[in-house]
C-alpha cells in the first residue's frame, strides 16, 4: 500500500507538527539499517542509542520523512514530523492505526510458545481472509506500537504477540492492541525473578484482558495450573465469554488423541462438541495443544473449523523452535532438533519428550543426545530448577547430555555418570566435542535460553562441514 501514512495523518496521530514537503509512506521503521524507499523513519531514543543520529542515513536510503523530537542541522530541511517524545509518537501512530482498522484483532501472550502460536494462528486465518501479524517476536513496548503502526487499514484479521518481564507491561500493550480475542498459551516460571509467585505471573499475563470489551473472547489453557487465577482475572475485567483448550473434560477445544509420525503429528480434537481429525507438519504434543488454541481462536471469530484444519496441514516448525533438520556427520546424517531460540523448565521438558518421539518415529536408530544451555531469569531457584530437569532426561532415556553454562553445571552434577557427555562454560565450546562425537543416526536436541547463545551452536553445526580429522 502506497498511502499507509501521509504527513497530515502522522501529525494528527502524534500531535506533532509536520514541516517540509508533502509525502506518502508505505511503512514505518525505527532502524535505519533496514530503511527502504518510501518508509517513514521514527527516531527512537533508547538506553544505548539515539535514533536521531541515524536520521540522515535513513533519509539517504529513501525514507520519505522522519519523526523527531529535535531537529538536527544535517536534516533540518527534510520532511519531518516534530514531536515532544518519539516513543509516545510511535504509540500514537499505533493507536491511530488500530482505531481506523476494521480488522478482527487477536492478541496472544503466555510464558512460552507466543511466537509459535502467533504464527499458527496467522497461517490459519490466512485461509479465511487477509491477515497481518507481528513481525518476528517484536512484542515489547517498542515492537508492539511499531507493528500496530504498520497495520494496513484494509486487512481483515490481525494477530499481535505481546510479551513482558514485569507486571504492568501487558496492560500497556493491550491498551493499544485492544484485542477482540485474547489467548494465553500457558503460564510457567519464566521471568520468576521479577515476581513473588507463579500466580503473580498469571495475573500479569491476564492483563491482556484489561482493554477488551464485554463481547470479547478469552482463550485459556485448561491444563495449566493457573487457569483459575486467569479465569478470575477475566471475570474481574467483565470478560464472561471464556473458551478453554486442553486435554480434560473442562475444555471446549479438547485433545482426544495425539500421535507422532515421521512427518508430523496426527491429532484428533473435539471442537465445541464436534470430533475432528487432522494433521500438522510438526512433532510434539505441545504443537497439538497450540493447534487447539488456534481452533479456539478461529472458532471464536465465527470462522469455519474445516477451513482452519485444512490450513493447519501446512504448518511446520519455526526456525529455532523445534525445527527438525538433517545434519551431515561422519558416515551419513544425524538429526538436529533445533530448539535453541529460548528455554524454560516447561519448554525443556516438552523438548525432551519430543526428542523421544522423533527417535521412536524413525525406528529407534542411533543415540538420543542433548546439548543444553542455561535457562535464564529464574531467580533464586535457578540452580534447583536446572537440577530438576534430570528426572525427565532419565525418563526419556537420553544416551548423552552436553551442558554449557554455570546453571547447567548443577544439572551436569546430578545426571547419571553414563549420561554426562561433557560440560563447558560457553555454548560454542561444545562445537568441537559435537563435531567429533556425532554419528550417523544420532538425534541431537539443542536448547537453551536466548542469552545462553545455544542458537550460535546450532547454526555453526549446520554451517560447518565435517572436520577433516573426523571425516
């Protein structure tokens, strides 16, 4: 679209003053490095940078105008929208775009699985009409208004992912997004160092209901122990239309059967009283649960369940979130389960179960191996939460576990000796060990919090050829 923003609309949305030539912008950006012809550049001032330093660069790359809080000598004559605060101006653009949109809006939050759920819901909605969704995982106080500011007025559906580290953050985001349907994937001990309890995390996630109207729908994980806390929060906000997904009889969208295969998952679900069988190109019971969340969302929007199921058949794992990849090794291929984007205790356990499922589906060939990095933001209980993973690793019969980082040392110390394949301080220190030890038929799970940089290890294993000394 060539006319997403004009100088008049931008000035109105931001309470700013437009100066210079008239313009039309097709996109809003805050990063001069990705700026293209036709963009509107917003000069955000962060803790470690000031976007005003890059206004000239953005204009040189084709930005039609810039939103600034002060006018620099090197862009004084450029088309500008001058505001008091550029972050508040970005929020203003987001609110304006939301208000003018006719789209049905879905908001998604939760301790784990937000981006995966957002992508699955986006795919499902694409079978019903035009869809706009959060780019990547830009789900914070900057990413959310930026994504809103780029919401095309004519799109029929929009999906926004909302994340938080502290109480009050979701409330601020949902006030801008104002979802018609809000879904909470699950509540776990993630960011627990910033909360007194998991119930506190649940209440923070339930802030997504704060700006919803009485006709809106809340989609809640009935299997999660915090479901009652979330239900109570919804009731306090006047949300009475609740839809539960899960495995028990209390869920309107219920999992009746799940089975992994070499090519994905076979699922049977009961959707508001109707039994439906379908498949997705992703392995893991957590993916089956995400598909139920997706059906709960699309059903709440009054959309045809069968169309949703047909779309779900095309869903596969996302990069760094459980994608299964061939890995060249000495003598043939191993299998890499790249779940390196992030981690929590619950996500770790789901990944262990998935690894065992994949191992079963390929005929129990080779060894089950794991390379695990630190789980972060777990507070004072971090050592114990890492130690507690040992029981699930033993339960699923892993043959070897490589660990990296100070917290993972606690896990390494309690694993059965025959499972301890090696411990190092940094993720990339595992690279030579794995390159030397991996054999054809092995399955290797790589997982850790983003800050542990296990994703660098996963990428390096895929990029590097077999070392000469082991070829």
